[in-house]
C-alpha cells in the first residue's frame, strides 16, 4: 500500500554475499516490507551474491517472496563468495589497502548492470569481505548500503552482528553436551568453534558453557600452561576438562612466525581442534578427544535476539534509502540502531581487546586462556 510518503530511492537491488547465517531472511523481510508497503519502491532481488549482479541473475521481488520468511534459516537470495575486486598486493605494500586491480571485467559488469537495471541503490547483506567490496563499489560511483551479518561478530562499526547470537546458542549447547561425556569418561574434550581471525564466538560460548580452557586467536597459547591447568584440576578431583578452541587459535610458537611461514606450517597441520587435542594428550598423558562443530553453527532458524536485530537493521536500511543516505552500513551502537560510513568496516577486523571484560570474566571464574 502506497502511503504517499516520498523516497529518494525508487528502485533498489538487494543481495546476500559471503557465508549464510541465521537472520538473513529476517533482514531481507524487514527492508522489503518497509520499502514496498510504506514507500512503494521497486525491489530487484539479486541472486547468489555479487555473482548475480555480474551475470544479471535478477528478478523483481513481490510480497509473496519476502513474506513469511522471518524464522527461515539461510537466504532466499542465495549467496556466494564472489569478489569482483582483488588487491594489487605489491602496490598495497607500498601505499595501503585500496590499491586494487579489477579482476577481469567483473566490477565493470556490476556497474553496467547496476545502471541497466535503473537501480538507485544496491543493498548488500554480508560480512567483512562484503563490506570491503561495498565500499570499493561506492568509490566507483555506485550508491550502496550495507547490513552487517556474520556469526563471527567481527565487523568494525557495530557492537553486534546478526547471526552471532544464534551461533552462540548452538555453540553453547554443544559445550554443554560435551561436559556430560567428558565427566562420564574422565576425558579431555576439545571442541573447535568457528572464528578464523577472532575469538568472539569461542570466548562467549566457552564462558556460557563453563569451558575449563578457552583458546582464541587474540591470545596465543602455551601448551605447558594448559597442561598444568588440567593437571591441577585432576589433583582437585576433577578428572575431566572441556577445552573450547576457536579455529584460528595459535600457539606462542606460531605467533612468532612471519605470515608466510605460519601459513605453510598450518597447511601441514590438521584442523586446530585436532592439533590442540594431540598436544594436550602429549603434554598430560590424558585421553583426549576432539569435536569440530563446523557448519552446524551457521544453519537453522535465527534466535529471537537475531530476529529482532536483523529486523531493526533492515528497517534502518529502508530509512537510509528514503533519505538518500548512501555509502553507509547500518549498525547497533549501544542501545541505538544507526549507521556508519562504509569506510569504517572496510578492510578491517574487529578483534577482542586484551582488556575486554569477557576475558576478565573468564579468568575470574578460573578458566585457563592459555597463558
């Protein structure tokens, strides 16, 4: 229903890029409902991420497409990890991240199809890489708005991303379940959660599930410290331990390597969870088992918290379209939903600060963090 309210944007495209996560459909629903019913905008659905805009895999979205999807996992638009830009690494070393070269004519195809479709704006839902691409497209002259999604919670400019809370619930439940097996068999159980570059998910799930050891990329671990902690638990009649590990956790030895050397070293190693389990068993002599939760963390219906956050961020994106405020990412800052410039998240990772209260919380309750 057209309310007669005026909008700066009449037609916009919407896509989801990168990995899927709970809350994407909730966000799509929110922005599309507001845009269609309040402002009578035309919505162009773009399928399979930026690849869809390169190949013109698009169609007009109608209410039947975006109604009734609030609780659905995944994304009705599909996703891909297509990256139309790539860094000129030699130039970047000289003068910064945004020295780029165009990979083929992908960026050119995006700009051509953007204009061919008569888009006033492109709305992208994604993580770090997606917002980096969004910023680069904005620099190329396109109007772009971003919404922050990722289970890793590592996007700069927003206090929380949708998808994180749902994955946290799944990770916490997994830690809970491993406790009973670990206790029954007096074993050490290692569980690897996602988090290649940051440990938000592992830290929060570890604290919520009562993990005895939590290992995150931001704090390189010393296996001897971990061994002593576990052995101390045994002396205190606790013959089991649950170790929560982010997939990007690294030892102090790895931390001392340069990037190229570390990459080569890790390519020769098993998954982080298996490697840590082996190291613990060698250090303590105790039976140790590893579980890698994997893609289970990204699937399924969004939590109530993620539904609310995704809906709020989507509604904010619609308001940005109405006001013609482009080149921005919607964000949760404190108790307020607002937006930041796309340059804020582009090319950055939000790591856990060493003085973050959750690290202090973990230490206060006797959790070993590897140092």
